C-alpha cells in the first residue's frame, strides 16, 4: 500500500526528471558530494502490509544506483576520505560515500557482493546490543503484530487504547500512531517493554522473530577483513540519543565504540545516530559525538554535503536510497540535491 505522501513525492520527482530542472540545478550548484544510507538489501517480495518498505532496496537497484553515480563522475570514497574532502573544501569531482545502518545479515549476501564488484568502500554502523541479539528490532516486531491482528489493545498510563486493524488502511494508520506513541510518550527503555508485551499478548515471540537477521560478531569481523569495509558505532542499544540525559547519551556512544574496539581490534572513528531524524538527534548530540572523539557523525536528515559542513562534521545529512523510490526517475533528481533543498526551505545547513 502506498501512502498519499509517497505518491505526491513520486509525482514531484518524476516532474523534475522529465523537465530536466534537476539537471539544470545540478550544473548550477556546488555541493561536495553525498552520503548514501542503506538499511536492507533483499530480493523483491510481494507483501501487502509493508510499513518499513522504505528501508529495503533490491540488489539490482543498488547496482543501478552505483552505476548511475559512477557514470556521472562521482568518486566513491570511504568516510575517512569523505571527512578529509569536506575539511579540504571544494574540488571539482563530487564524492559519494556508502553507509549501511544496523548490520542486517542480508547485507552480507545481497549488498556487499555488489559493493565489492564495484570496488566501492562502505561503512557499516553497528549497534552492539543488536549484534549481541540482546536488543530486538522492535519496529519490525510491531509491523508483525499489526499485520497479524484485526484488533489491538495498547495498555497506556491513560488507560487502554483500542485500535481497529482489520483493513490495510487501518493497519497503516495504526502503525504510524503506535510509532508516534512509542517514540514520544514512553521512554526508550519502556518502548521495548511495551512492544515485547504487546507481542506476547498476540502470541508472537519477539525473541525468535528476528533471530539471525542481524550480523553476529563473526560476520562483523569477516566483513571488516575487506579493505573496502569500515565499521562505525551506532550506540549500544539502538536508542534515540536526543531522548537520553547527557550521561546516558555519552555512555551509549562510548560503550559501543569500546566494544567494537574489543571485537575488531580497531576503535571506530565514525558514528551514526540511530533513527537520525530531528527528534532523535539534535545540536546537543552533535556536540556530544564530537566530545566522544568521533571524526564524523551522520544523521538521517536528508541533504547533500556542502563546504559549510566542515564546521559540522558530527551532524552530517545523508541521502537515503529509499525502497519506495527505486526508479531512475526518482533517484536521479534526489541526487541533484534540489528536492532536499526545497524540503529544507532552501537551507543548505540543517544542524539546529
Ligand atoms: Zn539504525
């Protein structure tokens, strides 16, 4: 099911592509490059209820996207090199850096072979408790719950909230309402408890649901053995840093880096804010990431990289390779930077 917002965005991107306004803008503007975000790469599957479809692309589209950027003259670089280029400022050639969040196991089978075939460097951001298997993929558990049930009862401090989830439309709206509740009304810790209890009440075992979906430590070491791969930190518990007090936020950043150093023998210099949107990471958190010693930290705020980002290396925007926009007519205008600039009301910097 495709939401109205996605349909409108597709129309806008297609219009930019067919009129060529994005290509005209690309010639006029002067960004340094872009940092791509990947979450999951899987073969296409047909399912009706897929609220997390934006997080998954096919191996074929990844291959296409890299090919397109190469043909347009982008230099694919590591995050170390991206940082150096941002600090150096403008050079003629644009850069592209590939980043992978969470370390889903399908990256090993479906994404890394494509990246290696193109000799493209890639950064995998690991959340240590996800890799341990002690923290679950709660957003996917919630998807399974809403998909399976026709009616849901969510216990809250204000009493029980009932949701009719008998149709696809109602499932979609319920999923969004629940995500909003879980990311604004309860703590990060409580959020996991609520989803686990809700799953149990529906007969779903949250622990076994995602077994084997995330790379284990051997997988991380295997990936890291490639000269193209780097490992970055993504917090211990995959939490929205902005919702934590400073000590807890610092602990999430540093403890994960310590663990990665113990597991791989290398201390990570780069960090990705889980979720990465405005409510999950803000100016205070960009400062904390800098104090924790990270050379860069990336968000999911959409945007390209400009010379001004040299002063904001721990609050960098990225461009999601989005599963809902897996067509040249959508992806090509996105890489021009025009849609994200319009979305940010013509501001190149979004670091507040
Ligand atoms: Zn993540």
